[in-house]
C-alpha cells in the first residue's frame, strides 16, 4: 500500500543499557525544581516572542527557501532525537523497558523514533500521560531556548539556527503534537485520560448514530449507548477535530504554495485525491 510505503519504521538499537546509566540524570530533568525552571524559561521566551512577533512572522515567510531546507531538516532531526529520548527516558523512569530506537521514514523523510509501548501497561494513568507528554516537555525546552537566542542575536548564522529550531519545535508542538484534535501525543493522552480507546473512531460512530436518529429519524440501535454528557463530548470532539484538520490542511497548502506554487498544487492534489482526504492525512499522523 502507498501509506505503508510512505510510513514505515527501521529498528536500529536497544537503548536499555544507556537509559540505565543515565537514570540519575533522568531523575533531575523531570524533578520538580527542573520543571519550575523550565516553566520560568517558557514564560521568559513567551515574553520575548510577544515583543518580536512581527519580526518572527516576517522571517518565517522565507524559511522554506531552497537554501534553508537542509538546515531546517537538521533542526527537525536533532530536536526529534531529544523528543524521542524524552519519551524513552520517562518511560524508563516509571519502570518500563524501551527496547527499540530507530528511524521512521515519514513520506521518505528519515526521523528518529523510540518504541515506548511498554508505557501502555502502566497501571497509573498519570504515568502513561506523563510519558506521552515527555516529548512536548523536550520541545518546550528547546523552543524556549531558541526563542531567547533568536531574540538577542543579531542577523547571522546563530539567528538563523535559532529561527529554525524555534519554527520546527513551535509548529510541531503547538499545532500538532500537543493538540488533542490531531492524532499525536495530545490525542492519545486525552483518549487515555477520558478512558475512551480509539477516541476518534468512537466519536465518528456516535455522530453517525446521532445523525441517523435525529436527522433520518431512524430508531436508536443502542450499539453505542453512552451518557448524554459523553454523547455531547464525542460529537463536539468529532466536529472540532475534523474542522481543525481541514484548517491545518489548507494552511499547509497555502504556506507551501507561497514558497513553491507547483509543490503547493501537488500537495493540494494529494490531500484531495479520490481515495479520500482522511486517508492521505493519516500518512502524516504516526503515533509519536
């Protein structure tokens, strides 16, 4: 299948030995003092970004220029290593075994990954949620540092490197990974916390049932019988997630087309192919 070709994983190493050796360091970076320092760093970065927001958005318009694609990819690759290590480190911290790290090919783009499926067996749902959020913790650190470096550095190599780091971590974390409306870490955390496995599928089934009952006046089948509050939650989630996906797809096409018009048309054609927008969008949504 095309989707299997565009997304598959190549296992490379067993990181267990390394994670055991750095366990004392793991205790430090996820301890309360470190979290408080990261929170202060994030507030500082947010303040600096607010002051320079116009300059940041203006500079980001040229970030997909041909000469910047390789530095942008390197920034993405390096921050993704930290992202996946953060998942693996916290999984190990809570007693899980991480036996595989490797490279996933996402639309022919190599990116690192860590298999933290051991966290699914944790009895404490907050531990499972923490492992899911660990990658975002790493992204926030790198994004905050990058914003501060960008804000205080003059035009030049350091400023461009900081801009690339800021762009890849902010876009990935804010618009995709932390957002429960997308099938990344935030989605799986929400699904776990509300105790609804396959949340998107459950929401789709509930909306279909409501449509048949309320619009087509068909009798309730009771196949997906849940409380009224849960019905409202599932319906709201389904509408919000699909609306957000459409907005993101349009935004991606527009952003790429502003730099490379032909490529933007190709991406738009891929999203809108007869096989379905949803199928194509799922190429971009591996579980992190």
